[in-house]
């Protein structure tokens, strides 16, 4: 290659290096809406990340299969534009003009929220944001009023359409920035409405009947109170929903337990030393920190698995003194796409604590076979609305594929505590004896009766030995060891 050609190649490469030229768009904290990578899509159903009825934002904009809901969008858009009681064409036109001007000022900020460049001209982007934003605002306002819907309402008598449209609004690829909704809501809602509730508060009310995962009641109450009068700090609707699931306090299982009193500590060390000498190792030791035995294995090792409070978040899992507490969850067809989109929201940004990603790994470890699902179902922890137990096991198995677990893993302390208890020789053999000899009342009675017979036999042997070696005048003439003899002995 000639020298001039080499120079041209170098010049071209230098010109393409991002560090040496002004960035066209920043990859900063404002990026919050992502297109789900094809690897994640390959391990799930295509419908998990793609809207079924309505396109919101630029990622699925122009999809021919979603154009049928355009009239539905315009219906609720008109609902938003007439909230101030201005139903004439001139007032509506003036208000719509204000909405367009408001979004035009936010165009750069809107583009910066998307991980991938938006290949739309300014006019088309602004028009799309105004229509989609006013559609959502009008939808929330419309269903936030307790009154019979008019017959012309496109969703009033279409429960299937309303439910699918609702879930479309919670897909990661189907989001628009929350500040777009706030801007349009403040322009279209009356002062009385704005003083009573924000767009975030309306969002709580709209989605509450569709989300059946337990959420911490205190967290939810605090968020709703804050959302009544304050601008929402959420990035988009899915982000707001994710924050309602957050537990009230961080997981405490990773913290060191308080020190035991010296006497109890010495006794525990002694018992562990004796157990190490006398008892063989369990056959299944777990030393990897990100591994935990399945539900049925934990039960066989003596660990109790109990249903947690319905007042807490479904993420509020804890382990203490041999008891693993897990809040109950209902599993239906909507849970898989909801969890996947919450996980995808965490996967593409390390600014989020990976609560749901950690939960997916925890459940993947806990549920391996249909026996685990059946056990958890009997404990009241899993309510299976999918059908066969194996379907639930398969769902959680697939849920964690192609997922990268960041740090910190939220349940790492829980795994450590569970594995420490599970690997204990004393705990293992206590559980083994309990299963073998105390598994039902009749076996328990037989063991107790046999123990009594063994004790009395041993006592009789000891007394006879003492009689043999000691002079008879040393023993009480009134004592007769035959009183210990049972009828058939």
C-alpha cells in the first residue's frame, strides 16, 4: 500500500474516533429508554417486548400492525384537550398549539433519553410525542373518573383491548419520557386537577388493578402522597412501576449478626467441634456464593420455607434461624412479560439497583423442578394460574437466561446464610433424624416407646452390675430391680 493511501486510511480512522470529535449526542444519565437486544428476545416469546395494540414513542413508530389504534389515540387525545372545559374548535386549536410549542422546546432532551438515535425529522418527532403523550394523559384522566363511560369510548366495552393496551404501556421499548407527560398534563389539566394530583398519581390509579405482585404498603403510600403535589422523579411509566416494588428497607441478611454471650458462644463452638468429629459430611455441600439449593432440597436439610407478609414487597425475602421467608406471588401469563421488562430496564443501566434481576436468579435457584413448585404452592408462596407446575418451573428457568448479574447481588447475604445453615453437619443430621424417625405420629410414638424400653433396660443392667460388685449388706434389702421388668421382658 502506497504511503498516500496509508495516510488516507489513518485520517479516516482518526476522524471516526469519538474521543477526538464533538459528541453528536451524550450517553449520560438521561438515557433511560432502550431497544431490547436480540439475544434477550431470542430466549423469550416475541410478544414479551413488542406491543400488541398500540405504539408509544419512536421504537415501534410506523409499525403497520399497530396503526389500527390511531383512532383510539385521537379519541383520548381529544379527552385531554377538552379537560379545561374548552370544547370549541378555536380554544382547542390554541391549546394544541401550546402543546406543540412545549414539546418543540424539549426535543433535544427527548432525543437524549433514547439509547439509539431517533431517525425522525423534528416535525414528525414532535407530532408523535404530542399525540402519544396526550393520548396517555387523556386515558389516565378518563379512567380516573368514576362514572359510566360513553358508548363511543373505544375501550369502554372492550375488556380485551383495554387490558392489552394497558400492558403495552409498561413495555420498555414502548416508553416516552415522563417529563413529556408532565408538560402536556400541566397544559391541559385544570388548576383544580393539578392541585389535587399529578400525572404520576393518575398513573398509580390507572395501573393498580392490573398489578398483582405484592408491594410494600408503606412505600406505595409514601409514593402516592408525594405524587399528589410534586413533580414525579421517574424517568418513564415502567420506571415508576419498578419503584413501587422496591422494599421499604434494604436486605439485612448480609449484615453480621450481633455477638453471642461468651458462654453461648463457647457452647456453640464445642457442639460444632463434636459434630465435626462424630458426624459425616452431608453429601451435597454448596460452596459457590451464587448457588443455593432448591426448595425441596432446603426442606430436606431442615430449612423451613414460610409465606411472608402480603403487606411487604415481593422482593422482601429473608433468612433467619433456619427459616426462609418469601412473600407470596401469583403466577399468570402476564407475569413473565412484566418481569422481563423490569429486568431489561435494569440490565441496560447500572444506575438501577438490580432488584428484579436478583429476584429472577433467586427464584431460578429455588425452583428447579415441578416438585419445587408444588412444594411452594402447598406452602402458600406460589399461586399457580398457568396450569401445570412444570410451566412455572420453565418460566423461571428461562427468565434468567442471557441475564448479566451486576454487583451487588441483592440476595447475596441471604444465599450466604442459607448455605451456611445447609452445609452444617449438625443441622443436616438433625433434619435427617427428624425425617426418618419423626416423620409421622406413629413413627414418633414407636421411637419414644423404644427409647423408654432402652432406658429402662440400661438402668436395670446398671443396677444389676452394681449388685454384683457391691456386698449385699451395702444395698437396701427393700430394693428389688425386678420392678423395672416389663410384662414381656
